């Protein structure tokens, strides 16, 4: 868009164009800075949410990232929120996981290393209980139960990252006004 200005029949458009470009640049810088504030808030609050969700550990917290993507020309500023752990959505939305036909879950008191599937543990034998309880896999070496079988497990929603992002984005106008204030444009 071109804007031309005249004072007493004399064109002063070039001066006006330079000053309007400077104001537009400051406005774009302010929205980018406000978007970065939103990204930082999402990461900070999201990591606290993950920490409070249970025994997830530092790896889960550190995998949450947000960055600001600016497409020049289109005028779009986008905050991308990602996690490096591909199955994080299970804890964001909740899920039901079905066995084929059973899921073998390690017993809390068994000496099963974390993340070890029943098929990888070593020799195991199955015991179906007479009272109708869940079947067990026992070790023939120490004759102690290691895993129990279930047809499915339901994992409840534990993370609230979408809600955190929505709250942070609602603050964007306030953050943008604060950034404009810093640049003397308000």
C-alpha cells in the first residue's frame, strides 16, 4: 500500500513512508516478542504440569518445546508446540490400550527392569488362577510372579498442555500491548 502526503502542495510522502515503515517494523517486532512470551509461558507452565502429573521424569519435561515461526510476506506469526516423545498424546488425551489378546504388565514388587516386555524377560510360564483373577507369568528360576495379564488398560488424561496453550494465547493481546509500550508505540 502506498500512502502519499502533501503539505502546502509539497509532497512529503518519502518522509511519511520511512516513518510508517519504522512504526510497522516496531509493531511486527512487538508481536514477535509477545509470541515468544507466549511460547516461553507454554513451556514453563507445561513443564510444571508434566512434573505434577506423576513419575514422568526430567526427560519428559525437557521434551516439551515451543518456538515462534515467522513467515515474512504473509505476516503470519505461529507458535509451534512440540514434544520429542511420540506417544505423549496418550497422556494429553487419555487412551485405552488393548492387548492381543492380553497385555502383560509387570508387577510392582517384581524385579523386572523398567521397560522390559514379558517376551524379553527370559523364561516365563503362565498360571491361570482358579478364583478368576488375572493370569500370571512366573519365572521358573525363582518361581515368583513377574507379570499379570489384562485385556485392556485405560490411561487417564494426565497432561493439560492444550488448556495451558489456550490460556497463554488468550494473554497475547495483553503481552502485545506491553511490548508496544516498551517500544513507545502505545
